[in-house]
C-alpha cells in the first residue's frame, strides 16, 4: 500500500491564518460604496469588431470624429475610418526593433513605435505625439510631435521634445505610454531598461561591466529618466516646461525635474483621471515563482495609484513593499533587507541621490498563483495595465453613454489574463471595490483602452503571440445598449453528422429575449455545394437530409420590434461518426491502485468502415493513451465523453498546453518571445532528466538557456500537469515519430510514483465517406488516485465550512457540528479493504472537540461499512504541532459496485462545538 497525504504539514499551519484572512476580506468588501444604480446586465454590452489581423498594435487615440489613430510596433501609424470601415497606413516611422544579446546576435526587442496621444487642443492645433525608438546606432527613445492634416501625418512637421538615453544590448522593458491631465501636462512612462536574465528577483548586479543587469542605474536612479513616469508641460514651440509638484524641484542636484514617479519596472500602460488628477498604471513585475530567503519575495504585478509624486520601490520592493535583500552577486550571498521607509541606492551605476524617497505600496498586487488578498485576479501569466476612468459628464450629447453604475470608475486590464476590471473609490480616492467587467466577453490580449466621443469603449487587442502579426489581433469597440436588445440566439442539433437519410432535430432551446418580447423563428438549411435553401418557420423543427453533403442550418430570431440575430450549425450528412467504448473489464472502475494492473478493453464500430470485432478496423488505427492529470482537468476530460470533429486526437499534454498561457510566449515551429517548442524538443532530446527539470522550470520560473528569454513562474500548475505539458513538447523533436499507442485490449499498470488522476483515452478517426471529411470520436475514462481529498467532493454536504488556501487544488473541510457529512457520488468500492484518514483536531485554534467518522453508503444512514475510533483533540499550543494531522486506519466491510459514499461526522456530546478538520482518506485494497 502506498501512503501519501494530500496536504503537507505546512498546509495545515495555514488553516487558521486563512480563516482570519477570509474574515478580513469580508470586512474589506463590506466598505460603503458610492456606485449609483444597479449593475447593468452584461447582455446590454456588445463587442463590435472594427479591424483585425493587425501587426503588433500598441496604443491608440480616438479622434473627435471617431476616427481611430493607432500605432504598430514596427513603425506604422494606422488610421481607421468609421465611414469607410477601413484601415490605412498614413505614415511609417523608421524605428529600431532589435537588440543585441551577449553573443552579439540581433534578436527582437520591445523597442519600436511605442506610444501615441493627441494634444488636448487637437481640434485647434492638430498635434499628435509619438514616442519611439528611432532607427540608427544611437541608443535612445524620443518623444516627438507631428501635425495631422486630414488623413496625413506630416512627417516634415516633426519636433523632438524629449530624449531618453537607453541601452540596446541585453535589453527590454520600454514603457512608452502617453496621457494628459486636465492642466495640459503630458505624462510619459518609461521602463527600467534592464535585463531580467541575471535573476528572477531584483536585478541589482553591481559587478563591473554588469550595468545592463542593474536597475539601480535606471529605476532607482533619481538622475535617470528610465523606470519612471515623467510629467512635462509641452509648449507651442516644441519645448517643454516643468510643472510644479514633480518629485524633485528643478535645480535639485543629481535629479531630473521631469520625474513624477519613480521605482517602476515596466509601466507599460498608464492613465490619468482628468477629474481628480490621480495617475494610474500597471507595472509588469518580475518572474520568481516563490519566496527565497536572502534573495526576495515571489514575483507580483502591480496596479498603482499616485495622488501625488512618489517613489514606488523597484528594484528594492515589489507589491505592497515586499522587500528584496541586498544580494552580493559576486559571492551570491544575501545581505540585509531593504527598508521601504528609507531606501538607499549605493550602486556604482547610480548617478543620482543615494537616499531615495520612501517607497509607496501598490494599490493591487498579485502573483501568478491565486492571490488571497485580491482573489478576483485569478491565476496565470501576468501583465498589468491601466485604462481610462469614466465620467458621464465628459460625454454630453453622446449616442451611447455607459450606465451610471460605472461613473467615476477606473478600468484596469490584464494583458495575459484577457480580463478587464472596474475599480470604485470613496470620496478620498481610496479603492473600495474591484470587480470583473464583462467576465463572459472574450478578449485576445487587450493592450490599450479608451473611450470615444460617442461613449463607446474602444479596445485594442494585441493578439495571442509576441512579436507577430496575429490573426486574432483587433481593434474593437464595446457599445452599451440602454434600450431594446436583440434576441440572444442559441442553435443546436441532436446530431451534426450521420449517414443518409439523416433526420436532424434542430433546436432553439435557450434562446431568449432579455426584454421579454415575443419572438419569431426561421431556419434556413443550405447545401454548401449550392442550391436553394429549405426554409422552416418552427422554433424546433425536424428535417431529414436525403443527399450526402456538407450543410449549414441558420436560425434567425426576430423580436416584436424587428431586431434580429442569427446563429448557425454545421451538418455533415453521409458519414456516420464512429462509436468508441472504453471499459475496465476487471477491477475497480472509480480508482486505480499504483502498481496494480488495470484490465481494459476498447470497442470501435463505424457504419462505413466496419468494426474492431470483425477485423475491418485494425487495432493500429485506434489510438489508446494513458495520462496523468490534476483531478479538476481529468474530470473535464471525462465529462467531454464522445466528441465528433475533424481534428486528430489530442493528447493530455497538448490539451493542457492549449488551455494555458503558453502560446503567449511560444509557437510550435517559430520563435516568439520564447523559443519554438520544436527547438526545445530538439535541445532536450534524449535527456533523461528533461521532464523533471523542465516541469520544475514551468512551475517555478527560470531563464538563462535561451538568451534573455525568461520563463515566467506558473505555481498554479500541478506537477502532474506540468509534466504532461513537457512530455508533449518533447515529442516534437521528430514530427515523424508518433506517440506510441497502447493495445486496444490488455492491461495497464499505473506508475507507483504517480500522484495525479489517471485518464485512459481511446479515439478512432474514420476514413471518411461519400467525399466527406473524416470524423473522430474519443472516449475518456477517469480513474481517481486512491488518496481522496475530503474537500474534493462536488456533491451535497451538510454542516461543514470550506476554506480554499493558496494553490491547493481543493478547499479544507471544517466540520462544524455532529451529524454532518460529506458525500461523494457513485464511487466504485470494489476491492477496497481499508481507509486511512488524516484528520487535524486543533483544540487551541478551533476549540475542536474531536469525534468519529462513520462510512455509510447510499444515504447518511445507509449501510455502515466502518468507523474510526473516537478522535481526540490535539492539546498542543505549538503552531508547528497543533495542526498536525493524526492518522487513523479503518477496516471496511467488503462491498462491490458503485454507491454514493458518505463520510458522516459524529460526536453526540459536541453541542455547537467544531469537531475537526478531515483532510484526506487513503483507500487501499
């Protein structure tokens, strides 16, 4: 019997702090809000695509007549016209987009045409401001001004207002965003211009010749314009003056008066609230996946608010002033932690003051894993960016105003996580509430946002991959509809492929009109090869297709006011999809036991091809796989059941990778910001340690193998899932070699070291018929690991409290009273002889009194299979011991087949006292 426990002792230490943190979060959410009115229904917002397949769009400016100026990184200035609905290039600015790595090779940089905005008096002077990396050998970025005449950007009108000296070796982090306040002051963000390659933590390498790896020369330097947000007042003659209130008064030795805020890593997108004057920005953080004593904290991104000039800490602090250590890169030893109240820059690369202004904490900070403080941020890759603050009074006479609910709220967005947030404030400008904006609307890496004169919210979407012209790169606008809404149409068919004659039941189920209007329905069924459509005027008609071919069924629904919308369903008649069955023929059908063989069998039948049984389908044509996944992903595979598509079989690793943010930095066969997966596979081909080492790098982050490319940490991924992703990538070293398939019947022995859920998958792709494309059917069978987390139940429970902690996949269960239970639906208990419970009973922290656990089937009072002895409370007051689980083994009455399993918690003398915290149960045969 393999003994493993789902939660570590360290996890139990966090149970009580987690409870306290949850109570604090409830208090935070309960602060009084100033939101007027009710939150509008999401269905009142419509996303309208204006242009797509753009080439690295970065920032935009909406003209008074609703034309949209936007820039692409390689130097193109583009103009979208709402009249022609076309995009045209009106200018090309010569820019530098490359940098040299340590070997002297040129590679793609973040430099280029970076920022654009209009002069506040644009309607009178027609001035446009651009920030870019000019082509040539001089390492600098420049802020320039041009005149826009009609649709022409007059290049001869160029005036250079400001130059920012940069390094173009080993580098990155450009910033480049431009905005204005109500007093006509221009704000410009600049990145720290420092390579992150030397460390995943704070780049403060002070060794000789290592300035490219020392952000103390830029972000922490009061005499340098990098890693800052600058504030200047442009003058008519192309110069600028310094407004009052910047961080350092003009004339202060060893400072630059243009600096408004400092201590930034990469403030890539900024925004100024024109009413309050408050500055907002997202700061893209470093890449460390865990805290490291003597080095620094886990990496976090930040959303920041500056009500006045200040220092925001980088490279000495991150998030809410979590401090790095003064690491000596020569010895590798860490020194003292930096002090946010009195940061000191003693770097030999510093040309500014040694004593820096106190560091200001972020408004919102979050890691790659789940944030306990800001759980609405979710998990995944990180790229924080700031958008506009909406005020209804700024859009008098607009065609479509956003609702009052969003008045005074700031829109923040997350480039990697494809999400938009709205932030509310109290009268003093302090954040009171943050929530997802349009959580069900999809975006493809939003990189800029702005409100247009008509009240619409424009969004510029960069697209999936770095440094590429992405098909999913778009200019869109979000319109709010306060009046009559179109019907929300859903269309489906009981079968989408089959042999002829093919009887199809078409369905409009789920279609609704949000305004309660009466609706009329019309289906049109087209043969894609041509001919007149068949028209059906029922909501849910049945139609029989007699002739083989590819068809399209289009449902159009019209409301009582004439507004309509349509959805379509593709149909293939003439090729029946195969049927695939995968079953365990001997043993337990819910759990696997490591080291014990599983006897299975695959059955395949296809109307046109034949079957495995009659030999017309060969076993080698059937793909059978065994993979291990984290349980949540495995359940998704199981729920998918039969799938009919033209796609070839996808292995677990590929499915997991497709669901992750991997494609933001990698492509299969070409370089993006990270190496191509095919190159990774070639480099590690034959390396026996590749799966372990690369899985660890995916989870914890790392760099140094592929030039300056850094692998961002993904602590939210489990070890099993990271391993499956790596295994899939390594198969790409030789595309001609197929991943071997298991036999269509036989035995599979689970690995004794595996911790995940076992997913057996079988798929068959038929040969096609009647000139129609092949159909694939896949069947998945999920076998759970016999170590069962009590908190993993997705069924009904009674009298318990759940608390989710950090990256743990399942919540803790706190049993609040006697005669309560946790239920698991339909588990096969065949062969299970013992259950080994891990239970914490912390008297000092929870006043837990203990009790016993009874195991019942079919109901809470059903057959009793066994029970623990009385579990006594842990009297220790030592935090290291009081949450330590006790282990109790229970012998089980043998039972076969599937049953609802109940863990019933008992203590007749407990009253209203908490009993215990059951964590896991190990099933053994």
